[in-house]
């Protein structure tokens, strides 16, 4: 997933992307945060995914989001 694709998907699902501030020679750490909405009696879920790039963190969040969303869809 490119950074552009990551930002587009995050906008579609109202997600957020954060990164650590560089204080050392270590590479940046990225965090994608996405909420899976509440459905019926099931509480919503918060996905927090980590990565070494914006695309990697967002891709991990998207994979989890799709799995959870498919599980919810199968219940209906």
C-alpha cells in the first residue's frame, strides 16, 4: 500500500495515522488507528496497528478491519 492509498483508505473509514517524532537515529514508528462501528448489541472495536511506514501500519489496520467487518456481515 502506498502512502497515498493509505491516506485515502483512512479518510474513507475516518481513521487516523500517527508517527513518532525523530529524536534519534532509529526509524520512525507509525500507528494507524481505526474504529469498527457498533452493530446491534455488539460493541464497536478499536484497531491499533503498528508499522515502519504509513503504508505498512495502514495495511495492517485494513487487514484487521476487513476481517472484523466480514465477521459482522456474516452475522446478519
